C-alpha cells in the first residue's frame, strides 16, 4: 500500500497550483531537448568523416613525395602542389574541429555536462558553459578556416602587376588585423 502512495505522489504535479496537463506538457517539452542528440551524433560522424578524408589526403601527399623524391622524378610545380594539398587537408581538419566543438557544445548546453571531460586534466577547449561561448569558439575556428581558404586561393592566383600585389598585401593586412582583434580580449 505504501508503494501505491509513493507512485501516486510521483504522478501528481510537484507544484500544487499546477494542473496535471500543464505538468505533463512541461515534461514532454523538457524531454524534447533530447532531439539535440541528432545534431550531436551527426556532427560527430561528420567530424570523424572529415578527419578520415583529410588524413587520407595527407597520406596521398606523403606517398607522392616518397615516390617522386626517391624515384628521381621532379615534376614541375611539385612543391606548390604539395603545399596546396596540405593546406586543403588543414582546411578539412579545421572544419572537422568546428563540427566537434559544435557537437560537444550542444551536448553540454542541452543534455548534460560531460563528466569524463570535467575529471580530465586535458585542455578545456571543448568545455562550453553558454550559447555565447559556443558561438565565440565556433566563430574563431571558422575565421581560421577562412584564413586558410584565403591562403589556398592566394597561392593559385596569378598576379598581373603591382596593383594586384598591393591588393594581396592589403588583404593580408586585413586578415592580420582581424586575427589580432579576434585574440585581443583573450586571457592567454
């Protein structure tokens, strides 16, 4: 009989002024936050996929370097091609990191703190306490992706004269200033 009384207490709303319908609706509404797990899971899958693709790209570059240098073959523009492919891999790694930060952040904000991470002495980069902090971390990594993308495009651009070089210098200055202001408020 005591078990019936305790189960009846759990079925009733905790706030006596709250109706059963309101309490049920609020429980369903609160439980709907678990749909965020879809974004978390697929962000992690996307990040892992990008890490694999970028790593395979780096492997192909390493094999190509090994074959060309030890095979005595020195194709034209080989160094530029290697650098461009490695920059592309860095770009993929950075986007994978964006997906990881996004997934970890959503999980910590909507589901639960990651207990293993809190006990770990490792970097606290994936620790997120607010939506603004998540946006700030994502913005910084996205800006780095844009900088790497700019560098990749600048390598493949042909410059026709001094004005083009001046534009390149101005763009590099703008990126340097953006990078400076992005880190100006950091504590480290």
